[in-house]
C-alpha cells in the first residue's frame, strides 16, 4: 500500500493510535455505586480531623497548662488549612479528576495525625523543664520560639525572661504547643476532601439523582466529626493519648489504601487520561451515561463568582451555619466539661449529639427546602439557631442547654442545605465558582468562631463559656438581615423581568394595531 499512497504510513500510525485509544476505552472501569462508596470513605476519614483536639482537650489543658484561648487556637488549627484548601483542591479536582487530589489530601492528613501522635508520646514522657503559668496564646507561642532560638544559638550572652514559674514534674518538651499547632494545620488538609468528594460523586450520577445522592454523601461525611467525638474519649480512657492518635493515623492510612485500590475517576476524566480530546472525551462519556461535566475553566468561574455580591452574601450565611457546626463540634466537649462538670466521655457523647444531629438534619432537610424554597427555609432555620443560642447563653440549666444544643444542630443543618439550594438561583452565571467560594471561605468560620467563643471564657471565667454563645445569637440575627436582602434583590429582579416582558408585549401590540390599518389601505 505504501507504493500506492505515500501518505499511508502517517495515516496508518494515526489509525493505530486511534484504535489503541478505543480499545483502552473498552477497559474503562468504575461505576456510580463504586464512585459514591469510595468518595464517602475517603472524605469521611478526612473529615474526622475536624475533631482532632476537641475530645482530648481536657488532657491537653492539664499537660500543657493551657488557658481557654490557647485551647481554642489548638481546636481550630485544622480548620485553618482545611477551609482554604477546599477552594484550591476543589478547583484542581475539576481540572484533573478527584482521585489524585483526594489521595494527596489523605496523605497529608495522615502525616499530620502521626505528627500529633509523636508529640503526644513526648508529652507523656515528661522530664523537660518548661515555663508554665496563665500565659495567653500569643505569649506562649513567643516564649516557645524564644526557648527554641536560645537553645540553637551558641555563645550568646542574652537572657530571656519568661513571666512564669517552672517545674520538672512530668512537663512537655520545649515548643510542644507550637508543634501541635503545626501538626493540626497539616492534618486539617483532610477536611478539604469534602469538596473534592462532592465533585467525585456528582460526575458519576445523572442530574435527576444529584439531590438524593449528594444529600446521602453529605449526611454520612458530616457525621464523621460527631462519631469521632463520641468514640475518642472512650479510646483515650482505655489506651491513653499516644496509642489513640497512632491508631487514628493508622485508620486514615487504611482508608487511603482502600480508596486508592477502588477509586476511579468518572468516565470523562478516564478518557482524557487515555489521550482523547476534550470534546471527544465528552461525547464518549455521554455514551457511557455521564451527564455532568466540569467547567472549561474552573479558576475563571471563581473570579466571575467573586464579582457578584450575592456570592459574598451566601458566604456570610455559610460562615455562620457550616462554620458554626465545625466550631461547635470542637468546642462543645470543653463547654460541657467546664460548665456542667460531666465526665469527658459524657461530654464527648453530648458533643456528638450535636454533630451527628447536624448530619442527619442536613441529609433529611432537602425535601423541606425544596417545598418552602431557599430563602423562607433560611429564615426559619436561622430563627431556630437564634433561640437555641440564646437558651445556652442565658441559662446554666443542663436540660435547657441540651435543648439549645439540639436547636443549634437543627438550625445549622437546615441552613446549610438552604444555602446551597440558593447558589444556582443567585449566581447562575458561575455556579461552580460560587459553590467553591461559599464552601471554602464559609467553612473558615470554624477557625474564626472558636477563639471568639474562648475569648469570653478568658475574660469572664466559667460564666464566659455560656455567655460566648451570644455570638451565635448575634450572627443569626445579622444573617436574617442578609437573607432579607437576598429576598428583596430577587423580588426586584423578578419585577424587572415582568416589566420588561410587559413592555415587549405592549410594544408588540402597538405595532400590530399600527400596521393593521396600513395593511387594509394597501400601504
């Protein structure tokens, strides 16, 4: 054939490459059920890091002589990285598929938890002489950096004064608090698996199944911090700090291995990985049954969403609702232990009631949101949140505080669903980018709100643990105003659309009646 067609070698090579790709496409693996299972497993193990320090804080406060603010920064440290990485890795997963980003996040989370476990072994070993006393978080950080610097600089004549006494009885090594903060931030990368997993699940299922499937995924994954808070105090009591955190890290590694073994990207990303072009892979994936595809430019969607004020309004709402859930999951064990004097295991169970209740309400509140609409549901849920926060802030009664906790779980769980129902309605021009910003920056509330709660305990002592919940009352009222602004803006847009359609109809009728007599006169 080469003698008859000089172009055949090149054409033949292209044909062989095309045949190889087609043969590869027949070996595409995975299924929607497997995609949901693997994403839920990976994200569940990563989301346990929200409760990294909360259940063990009663022991850490004793070992490190922490005040309320120091404890709060430690509890919130995983959320600092987790919330920001949700935006970055969510966009990256849209460009490259979810499997590799989620595996990378679990590796970092496991390293962070192993680091915490190693620090726990150092804490329980004791023997080091370190400053103790009622230092604030910033003062302790500064003092630890000073101790580390002094130990590394030789032949120095400078001396540093530390405003506290010292003891040699079973005290932690220098820089322990700083190292725990660092390891907490590293472990917090696991929290970002939530947004990556959403994309992983969404691309496997048709549009008609998105609500129920994502609700199931979100409900199970969001229960991870609550289950951790429930179980961890019992394991701590049985095995101690070091073994508990080593076991935790080992469980994350086991989940990572299982995820890496069974997880597959959606058909579109598999075809792209086998050499198909964007349009060709999309067409082929549609033949397999895929209906949802990533945006052409995820980062452009982020910039478009950032230019719309409704995106920031929804971010503010999510900051209070989902960020509040993250913050309170870590804070409630300390609250119940300090205010009501319950055992750490009981405090963990009460905190788990809040977190797991949030997960259940989030999974089940979808039909309510569909029936009432996003804005009315938000108004109702935020009102429930405000009452629940007020019950805790104004009362020291155990039963009243428990009712307030349940109301907070109901309000935050329902509000979280309602916020994401409003995203495509309020920001239709950049749904993916808006979801990334709302989910990531809104979750940053979990990092900010915990130290705010602790500041009340720092200033007012035991009474401050309850009084701090006035923050959630104020945020609920403020977000009711934000919800009202969204409703007014939506009503205004609907009125403008109605006026435009009326003007078009009126103009059409005027032209019709003007032209009618002219046609009769032959003009």
